[in-house]
């Protein structure tokens, strides 16, 4: 079975200094399910396995360590996509669609 991974990015209100980024990266990588973490100035990108850790848990861990999230106003399309994603998650959970598991 192939591994199913998600990617999430968070924007910081301030530039994340190198020593803080290194500390946050080591804490995140130690969590089960985190595959890859990258910091660049005001952005953190995280690749994770949603079967092992949720996006909410990742965000909570960042908040506990003092990461300040940027509050950007989302556009109509972005809001619609987020509502669609929440609806799909509520209906399907974290499972893959049946068609993804079929052999062709």
C-alpha cells in the first residue's frame, strides 16, 4: 500500500529566526506522523501522514511553542474550498475513496 501524505503551510506574522526555526523543526519532526518540515522566513511547510497526526494537532503544537499565525483574509474561492474539504472530511473521514483502491 502506498503512503498517503498531506502538505500544509502556515504563514507567520513575523520572520522566524533560524534558532527558533531549528527548535520548532526538531520538535515537529519528533511527532509521530510528521515526515518533513521546512522553514523559510515567514513560512513553515509541513508534510504529514493524516492517519497518524491531524492538522489541528500540528497547529496546536506550533501554537504551544509560540508560533504566531498570520491571519490573512481568505477569498470567496478559498472559503468555498475549505468548506468543501470540511464537508468531505465529515462524510468520508480520513479514508481514501474506494476508486483509489481499485486495481485497473
